[in-house]
């Protein structure tokens, strides 16, 4: 059997690097498959869609899966089971990034089971694999016959030492002030997510536009590859939803004005939902059982379509939103800190019908979050977990582990706060946000609650951080649009944009944007960002009513942390044989002591609630690690007297010889004439002998007497 010859396309980056896309060699039974290579990083992406559509499904059952094979980096999976298992947090985050760009570009009436799988097969540390995942997924769909309104692509854009760069190496990211993943089509940017170091709105827009140029270049490469594949030229037919214009017109005439009036009343979430439901129930009474059985789904779909139109028209025509607010208005806010008496830090942030309760726990380096993946091994000293229980939306449903959405929202909030955590904080910090009520932008409530809880815990945040979710209503026919501040859950669903922005008073720290319209104008993006800044500043002012600066120190009952550095050669002495000494020290002082070697140094963390006991630990370590310096003066105790001198202890367990000749300038016949055991004397370390024993001197600290001939000369001169 002859080896198949793959079909290739090469995409050249502006700096000379290349991305190679090939198909026809691997996974040929998939509807579409490609291998994407940049440097020595290689991804295999496949796309498969069912040809049979379940008529009961009225949504797109799309699954995007991304996995990093440990073999790609020459590593073994960690843990007891030596095979890849459930996806890591990092893999799930990549799945979400790709899904969010792909999903809106399938035909609205395409409801076939569709699966896109991406796997990392070879890893080059100079090429970050997640930067290529969106490109690989889109290329796999492009060379298939699956209906898809792409191609799309994704790139990472970073600002490093003042210069923008596409898909930089991980090592380069240490100096980055902007780290954005940007996805889009030829026409428009559709997804943005990233972290920044307090950058301006203009810097962010510049980075997005720079990324979009690279996206266009990659899409051109995908199109050229697809043109070479006969299968991709004719997309498969599928059962389309039957349209009934007469039925739609009937429903619109019957309910549009009623829905418009309810939307205009400015009701709460539950009351508004109840009134909308009553209108729908009244509509259904106009149809016979046979009509409902035959066209029930279509009636429901058209009702939702008319409701969406009514709500959007209300905003564009009258500038009024579902809850009665103006487009720039923020919902009422109340906040509280130190709500939970036994936790290290806590805060409640409530905005309208969205409420987050954040807690902070402080720990040692033993409590770090360990990242052990195929491409990344790291330890997080600051991490945030986000929980979205069903009661927050008044639902009762089973809990089946942490969802992808919870992981994504928690990661965004973590990235928003992370730049403001002081580098010299000795603690490992865990923030947990529990959403207790939800009606839009709970991730931004998490940022606000988390910021306040950190300050309540005594973490010296560089600056407080607030966040806001922005929305957009855009009419393609009239080109009218409205940017909405602090969107509701319904506005997210009915609108054209979900744009979350976080930052301090001085700049943006993180963002996440999903856009449903084509050709997003720069003017709209600028308006959204500047309107977001105004909203963030208002929210910050409300937060400051509860807490405006970090507590000067942690609470009395919270363990205090002291971190010191010692010579690595003393680590064993501090620990003691079999750990006996350090265990006894922890027991005696009610402290937790962690010792590790980092970069050739011994790093010791001491945690306890009583500073006096922590000081006892410090004193004990100081004794163990005491290193006398030649030329220094010490106060010591005479421990024993010999014919040839005295031994003086200058620190517990550390003594040196004060030779008889170094006791005084005058001749000393017997040591006992000058010194007694237990006497405290000042001595100077003047050197060490060949065996490393200390040589001390007392006489060098005493006034040196004049010689006789000098004294005689002075007298004769008189």
C-alpha cells in the first residue's frame, strides 16, 4: 500500500514563521481532518457530523473537544492511573475558546449532532498549542461537507516590550502587558478573551485590530486548502425547519404589542417572565389541539422570535430596557464585607438580581494549585473557584460536577484580579465565589466581590478591581444600535454582544467578548469600551462604600505568615534528623513551618496566629543558622577556662577560643585573674584556624597602652 500524499497549504506570518496545514494523510474516515504544524507543535483536528437529525432537537448539539497528549511533550501522566483521563482546566478553557467562535457560524436551522476534536500530538515549547486550536478546528470543517458559514481562525496577540506579536512563545509572555486570544471571520472579530496590565481602551482596540489582520491571513490559507478538496465544494443537504410566513404574521399581529407593553413596564425577572408566559398561554388558546400537535414547535419558536423583536425595538426606539433602565444605567448595588465571622475574608456584592458571596482563605506553599499538564507545569499561589448552584436561578436540577461554564467564568475572574495581587505576598490565596442569585453578569459580580473579600482579608491589593458586562442591540437594516451597560440575562440572550470588561481606575485587567453580528465597527467597540469604563467607575464607587482599601493586616484569628531565606546548607539542620526538630518546634509554638529549596536558597514559611510564638521560631532558626563574620564584635559568655585561654559562647551552640594572649594588652599570667566562668564579655572575631575554629580577641576592643619609650619621649619634651 502506497503512503498517501497529503495536500498542503502554507501560511506565512509577517515575521517569517510558517504554519502548515495538511489534509489527506491522517483520520480519513472523519468528515474532515487536518494536521496543523507550526515549528514542532502539531495538532490533529477532526470534524464529524451525523447525517440523521433528531426532529425533537431544536438546537445545535455541537461538542468541541481539545486534548493534550502527554507523549507530545515526552512525559507520563501524573497520578496513579497512567493514562489521560478527564480534561484538565487548561484543556477545558481551550475548548470554550474554540466553541465560542465556531458555534454562531453554523446555519441557524442546522441541528445535527456535530463533534470537533482537536488533539496535540507534538509539542514545541516555542509554540503555544492553544494559539492554533481554532485554526485547526476551522480547517477541519472547511475541508468537510459539513454546513458551516466560516472559515474562522483564532490567534494570540501579545504586547511584549511595547511591540505587538502574533502567537509568541510561552517564555516571551513573562514581559507581556497584553495577552489576548482573538477569534473572528474575514468580516469581523467575534471573540476576544485575555488579561492585561492596566492598559487603556485604545491599546486594547489596537491589539484586537492587529490580531484581526493575522486572522484574515490564516483564513485565506484555509480557503486555499479547501479549494483543493473536492468534497468541500458541495456542502451536504439537511432537513431544514419548515417556515410558515402566514403563521408568523398571525402570531406577530396577535402578541407583538402585548409583549412590547410588558417589556416596557420595567418589571423584575420573575414577574416579567410570568406575564410573558400568560401572553403565550393566551396565544395557544387560539389554536386547536391538532394545530398545536402539528405546529407547536413552530408556534413556540415564532413567539420567541416576536418577543425578541419587541424587546429589541423598545431599546432602539425608546431607549428603554426590560427592567426600565436607560442604556447607560447600572442596576442598584449594595455591598458588605466581613459578613462571615470565621473565614479569613468575605464580601457580598449584589447588583440588581445578581448576587455573589466571595470568601478568601490564606495558606502556605503547601496549598498551591498544582498544574501538571502535558505542556505546562506550574504552581498557582493565587487561584479562584466559581460556583453556580441551580437555586441561584430558582431551578432544581442535579449537580454533576463543575461545568465548563463555571471553569470559564472562574478563570476570567481570576485573570481580572491576578495582576493586582502583590508579588511579595507570602500567602497562597484561594478565592471562592458562590453565586446566590443570577440575572446577568455573575462573573463580573465575582470580580467585585472577590476584590472586596481580598481587601477584607488583609491582602494588600495594589488597587481594587471592578467589572461590568456590556451588551449590544444592533439592527442590520437601519444600522441603528444601542450599547447596554450592565446587561440582564435576557439581554445577553436577546442581544448581539456579551462584552465583559474588568479593571482598576487606571486601566483594563481582563476582558471577554462574544459578538453575534458581522462587521463589528470600530466606532461600536470604542463606544462599548468607554461606556464600560464609566460603568466600572460607578460600580467601584459603590464598592468603596463598604471597603476602599485593604485592611492594614490580617484579622486577629487569621494565621500570620512570615517568610525568611536561609543558606540551603542549613535546611537539614533546621529540619533535624527524620524531621524531629522541626516537628517539635511546630508543636511547641503552635505554628506551621514549610521549608523548601528554591533557586539554591532555603525558603522558610512560618504560619501561626500568635506573633510572639512566630518570633520564637525565628529566634530558634536564627540560632541554628547563625554564621559569625570575621571582624564583627559579639557579646558572649565565658563557658570554660583553660591554662591557654577561655572559651566564649557568642551564640547558643557557637563558641570560640579567646587565647590568653588576646585577653588584654598587658601580660596575663593566669586566665582566672581576668575572667570567670559565666562572665559576659565583648569579643571580636579576628579569624579562624586551619580547622575552622573561631579565634576571638578581647584586647583589640580595649584602649592600647602607650609604649614606655613613647611615654619617656613625651616627658622629656616637656
